[in-house]
C-alpha cells in the first residue's frame, strides 16, 4: 500500500483485511465519579484484551497481510508488545520471524515471544539498541522490517482501534491515548481527522511527542521511566509527526501518576494493565488532561503483558 494516504477510508479497508485475525475489543462505560472524576463520562476501550495483549496486533497483521513478504521472512524491534504481536502474526500466517528486544523488556513479554516460536534476540539496554540490531539483520538477510510505529501499514492497523471506538461509543468529544513512538496517536488522529480532540499522554521520562511538537520535528528524547519497555523509543516517528503536529495534543505524566492509574484500574475495574497501558488514564486522574463538566471521553487501555499479582499489594 505504498503511497496510500492514511485516512478513514484506508483504515476501514485495512480493518476488513485484518478482521479475521484481531478481536473487536470491548468498551466499558464508566461514570467518572467512580475514578474521582465527577461530571464526566468515560468510554474505556479495553484493548489490553486484544490478541497478544495490546493494539500492536492490529499493525502486525496489517503489515504481514498488506505487504509483499520475502523468503527471508520478517524482523521486528520492540520493547516487547510489538514483538509479541509480530511473533503471533508470523506464526499464524506461517512466516518466519526474528524479534529483537532490549534487556529492559518485561519477562512476561519475553516469555510470550519465546512461546510463539519466533527467533528471539535480547540485545542492548533500550529500544534504540534493538532497532539498530534489527536494521543490521535486514541488511544482512533481506528480511522485511515491521516497524513498531513508523510504518504506513502499522499506522493503518492502529487506526482500526479508533474506527471501532467510534462505532462503539459515538458522540465522544475527545479520545485519550498513550504515546511511545506515536503509532496509536497517529492512527487515531488520522481516523478522526479533526472531528474530535486526540490527546496523547506520555511519560515525563520519555517525552517523544512533547519534544517533537516543541522542536517542530522529531528529535531525540530521554527514554526511561516506569513504562520504558513500551513507551520509550528515542524519538517520535517521522511518518507520525505530520499527523501529530496537525491533530494531536500532548500531556506528560510522572511515573508515580502512571502507577496510581494502574492501581485505580485494578481496584475499580479489575483491569490489570502494564504501566504503558495505564498511561492514558494517568493523564486524566492527574488532571494533566483538562476535562469539562458533561464531557464524554474515550480512554484507551492497551497493554496487558504484566503480572497481575503485583497490583493487589
């Protein structure tokens, strides 16, 4: 689909292609007062119930079904969730896959990749290290790189989540999503195309969107913090940036605020989200994302590759 623009029609076409392979994840309507946010209504999209535990399955299947696949198979670099998704898609479609992840990747994610049958390589300390190793592998073998966020098909796949949410919870005034490299924010904004506000929430320790919007282009940012294995690439995607610059607002949250959102998701909804999965809600609970009385807001919870036992302590 090289050269195809990313918009509602292209996203709808992508969903028709990947529909047999991904779940239509549920939306739970939550009265804001249950989470300390009186006067607002939340439509919580439980994308952590997606296959592979995150929205990344959408982009993974979009890449493997819409692109020409070489005999050398596919390769992906990931903090964990994208790797799990590509490994799942490759296994289901009988494609060989090599997945590079950094040592910070959560054990739960590493275990899921290993269990898929993909060739797993743990290398370096950060996503950037894994990406560099994957690029070397592409140069050596001719394998197809499936980028975690800065690939047209990845953005189209991510946008299918927004299409579903629009159907499940019509009449929203805003959608709040977590941001790492910006694939979900970019796909969501491309689908809604200015019809409502899209707010990207990211950790203060990994402010890729915030730094890019400040600089007017993607620039290197810190890549640390509690959600580093899912929301800490070195910079926002080049393909993501023009979409984000036009349609996405930025909010930053602390590690403590992310951890608080994890606990609230568990205590109020019995939803066990990893730190990155709780980031969007953290933006609301911390009031970093401003809300008006009477608003109905979509909130994406994506990322369930964690250990639920830690959340009850």
